[in-house]
C-alpha cells in the first residue's frame, strides 16, 4: 500500500486553488480518471513527481521547483 499527503485549500484563500488544480492537472496527464489505482506502482509515482519537480515555473523566474528548493536550502 502507498501513502500520499493530500493538501486542501483553506476556506477563505482562493489563491491556493489555482496551484492545486494545476498540480491535479499535471497528475492527470499521466493517470486519467479511469486509471485503475490498484495497478499503481511506486515507479509510476516517482515519474510523476520527477516531471512536476523538473517543470520550469514562471513564478520562480523559470526555475524548476527542484532548483528553487535547493537554491533556498543550500548553504553556500
């Protein structure tokens, strides 16, 4: 069995909805609505995570989330 964290929007924070819907859309590119989750493998989840973390985002100056994370957490 695999576990995954779910995040929900706060009731009075509509700015959070767009990011969540965008993430859901990215996940649905790989797993369509009729996808049988019983067949889901960890390598499939890793592929989706890798795709999302390596997609450049305008809001962080066209860096990937992976690059932005390491830029913020690395000590130089």
